[in-house]
C-alpha cells in the first residue's frame, strides 16, 4: 500500500517493520508524518507507529535530535504521557512506536462543546501532572495545544507529540 506525503514522495508501509508489527490502518497524517495503528506481534498489544517523511528524516542534524528525544521520552512513565516503546530508522524514514490511545484529541472532543468546570479542572490537572513529570526529567514539551492531547476512553488526558521537546538547561 502506498501513502502519499505532502512533499510529493510516496511512503511505503515499511517492510522492515512488518515482522514485528501488523499494520491495521492509518490514524492520521500531517505534512511531515503518518501515524498508523498497528499490533505488536510479540506482545499482542495495539500500538501507534509514527513514520516521518524522508524529507524530514534526512534533514541535517534532525536524526540525532530525534534519537535523543525518543530515548528521553522512552524513560518517562506517567499516566498522562503517551508512552514511547521503540524508535528507529528504516528505508530512509525515522519512526517511533508508542502507546495506542483509543479516543480523540482534546481539540476534536471539545470543539463546539461546553466543558463543565469540574471536567476542565480534572483535565488541566492531569495535563499539568504530565508536564511536571516530563519537566522533572529534564524535558519541556514546547508545543502544548489541544491537538497534542488525546483523551482516552475514560476522558483522561494523554500528552503526545513531543517532537518539539527541548532539554532543559
């Protein structure tokens, strides 16, 4: 199956990953990445795999920054952060494997909706707890917005897309 990226290049389902993961479908895409739902064949659990476009993956210095961020994120374990399980480089593309969160983004879930005060406080508290945990481990998110916060089936916030994360100094 071919997927077309905005930079005009085709993104193949990465054959080197097929031994470990069964790709189940596309969850979303942007100009620089596609996110797939997949099943980890060994652990029999659903995961999300974000594959970055070759134009991004091959940018000067980006690969090293990506690897540092992926390693740092994999060390974090918090209920309000999307877990990172694995990362790599295959067929000219960087990817990482992360926790699959069934649900929608906060942006999607709250658009045009009135959020009750108690629910808003619970969401903001969870988001702050997750960000504080990341900060305690030397990471600042850098792009917190409702599109980067997923709500699981219990409407608990899970922060993702730490692609703009910066180490604290």
